[in-house]
C-alpha cells in the first residue's frame, strides 16, 4: 500500500531524518528507552496505584466526613458517599487534563516535525513533571499542607506535561535505530519503565509497609517515615521526582535529536497547525492510518478504563487490602516489564498488525476469565473457592488464580502499547511522525470518558460489578473491527 504524498503547502520546509542506526542495545536506541525508565514510574505510582487512590480516599473522602457534611447519614452510607466524591474528584482531574492534552497535542506534534531541537522542549516538560511530583509531599489530609485545589492543579499540569513529553519522545523513535528494530526499542522502553516502577514498589514495601505491619525486615519504618501521617504514600511524589531528574541525564546525553538547529519555532507552530487541519480535512489521503487511529481510540480507551478501575474492582469485589494492592502492583509491573520485551519480539516475528491482534485477543480472553472469579467461586460457579494457605496476602484460590491472570493481562497490555507505537511509525509518512503521534495521543484521550461511563451504567443496570467491568469489551470489539480493516505496507503487516 502506498501512502499519498501530503499537501505540498503543509510539507515540512526541510528534510528531517526519519531513520537511525543500531538496535535496542545500541547507544541511541538504549538512550531512547532509558527515557521511560526515568519517566514512567510517575504515571504508574502517582496516577494509577498510590497517590490517586490516597488523594481520593484519605484527603477528599476523609475531609468530607470530618467536615460534618455527612453526619445525617449512617456510617456505611457516609463512607460510600465520601468515596464517590473522591472518585469524582479524580475523574474531574483526568477529564480536564485529558481535554487540554487532546486539544493541543496534535498541534504540538506537528510543530515538532518542523521546529528546532526537541531535547530542550523535553527538558521543560520533564522539569514540570519533576516539580509537580515533588510538591505532592505536601498533600495532606485535614487542611494541612497544600489546599485541595492546588493539589488538583499540580496533577493536571503534570498530566498534560506527561502527555506532551510522550508525544515529543515518541516523535524521536523513528531516529532511535534502524526501522526493523524500532519495535524492540519501543518494547525495551516500556519494559524498563515498568521495571523501574517495580523496584520502587519493592522498596516502599520493604522500607515502610512491612516494618510497620510485622517489624520486618526492619523494626520500624526507615528514614523516620510516619505511617499514621500517610508519609509512605506521600513520599512517592518526591521519589518519582528524584528518579526522573537523575535517570533522564543519560537520555539527554546520548539520544538522537531529529530537530533542526536554528529552525523557527514560531514558523513551525503556524505551519504545523495548518498541516494538522489539512490532514483532518483530507483524511482520505491516509485511509489506513485513520482506520488505525480509530481502532486505537476504542481499544486504548478500554485499556485506560481497565487501568483506572481494575485496582478499584479487586479492592472492592475481592476485598484486597493495602498490602495486597501493593503486591498486586509489583506483580503487574514486573510482568509488564516482560510485556515490553515480548511485544518487540512478537512484532519482529509476525508483523506489528498481527502482533497487535494477538495481544488484544489474549488480553480480552484473560480478562473474561478474571471476571468469572468471585470470593465464593471460580469460573462462573464451576469451582468453589477455598483457603490455600494462612499467609499475609492472597490466601484463597480465587486470589491466587486472579493474581496469576494479571500476568497475562500485564504482558499483553504492555505489548499492545509497544506494537501500537511501532504500527504508527510504519504507517506515518516519512518526516511527519511527530504530527501523527500528536493525533495518536488525541486518539487515546478524546474518548477517555467512554470506558468509565460504560462501567458505571452497566453496573447500575445489572447491579453487578462483573457485568460493569465486562462492558469494556465493547470498546475492545470496536477497536478490533477497525484494526482488521487496516492494510499494512508490504513486509510490514
């Protein structure tokens, strides 16, 4: 399949490099991947597993109860109402950050294809994430520290900066190595990001959580951390800030920058905006690329809902506690590390489109088996649940089987992200990967509300959490249908 030339009026005014040398362990390829080792722990710890639940439950929810506004309700109803308010607050943060990113990321991406050096821009975005992350230490319940509005503002700014850094970093993938090795480079980056998060999770457990619970491996939490003041959760922000600042140095030193020194950013922004509008106006020039972006819009929204609500689901439905949730995060992140490597290998063996199809199908099947598990039975009632051991965590057969299936979901979800990026690089016109990675970003954020909306209404209609979570398979099915219709260039399918 040949991709039509873009409109000459919006073509970049100079030839940008769109190829590189070496592979995942080459200097430029490894430097590109190390960026995610440095940055991705922020998203995994702050947005998914640690800070966002803490902010929703222990600041928004607890402060609402302490205010007396819910005194007229019984304790159980008051707690449920407070939790709902906390979840709504997090949803509001995600909504506004997603709207800002969705409206601006494509224009940023198009400007990146035409402007000067990209590393200085990345330094600004990473600096923003670093400062916002460090300040989360001052997010405390009871009116101490930063006001709630300031915390929400920090989360929005960091979220938007994270998206901008993702678009900029992704636009550098095409020059990180040879074309046939980009999948492995992309997969290595995702793998390293999850490995870094895993190491930080393990450190939090060993240094703070286990000492406070059982006095092992230390008699008490280290570095004077006060568990009662939630410092073991708040410390995630400063840890991610220091980690990002320190480990991004290697990227800035060795990664290849496709930008043109001295190019006018003002001119790049104007011409980039024209290019985005022309691309959207004349989408027929890129039919398969647009089909892929539509596919990603749906299946990425399904995965976003899975990430945002999966931890809540197991905490409520299976009754997992804080230590079990931390172990769940460690287990999932460790397998996600392998998923990044697996995605690159599968792409090289069967092609990016077939790899993406395999990854989505296996992920949905594994989730279906997970949703067959309850506290009483497994596989929709075929096998009764029973205690397996008397340890600290995961004591029953249901817990263990569900946890084991998380490995499959983590591997395939991470691999699908790697394959998606490689597929976009394959389909995008040479020299315009930044613009299309901007559209790639908007495809993953413009319908971010759809997954949670489906879960909410299906849960209410059927009064069943499993059916509610199962509704996101509708999004995977729609994405899968569009994906099947994409025609890949020869030797790239």
